[in-house]
C-alpha cells in the first residue's frame, strides 16, 4: 500500500495488473492518494506503522514484496518502478528497497540459509 502511495496511479495500475488478485488491491484500491513524495526513511516509517513492527523488520518485508513484484511483472514495468524511486550515494536512498532483488531474490537467500533465519539476518543488515 505504501508503495502505491509513492508511485503515480497509472504506474500502480500497470504493476497491479500483473500481481495476484490478493495483492492488487493494496497497490490501487487501498490507496487514497498516489504520487506522494517521500523518501526511503519515510517509506520505512509508514510501513513500520502499518505493520506495527520495528523499522528494520518493515524494511525487510518491503524488500520481500519488491522481490515478489520483480517475479510477477514484466521486466520493463519493474525497471520503470525502479526508475521512479531515485537512488543516490546517500545511505538513506531507495536502492535499499531493491537489495534483496539485487542479491538474487528471496529464493536465493532461502537456499543460502536453510535454517530459516533469513529474516533475522536481513533485518540485522538493515
């Protein structure tokens, strides 16, 4: 839902069209105002408030959702999503949202750590 708030409505519709029905609504129908301008830190804070979890856990959950989106949408739509979220040299930038995708995805992380401590490791990295 927070991602849907950040990106323009047309882009949210394009991405949602390729997602499972249970997720589509959170990108479009649950969002009152698309295209809001906020940074990575604010994004994590919003997710943290919605989920009622601490920010590192919220950041990890957001990364898992982005990995799911990467698997479900056409590469051109995913590239467009990534281009809408500016990355910079600043430590507080949108590049952090794509860390799981850039590392090969959640499935690759799961294979690396079959003990099930993937989330704990990822939140410690945040």
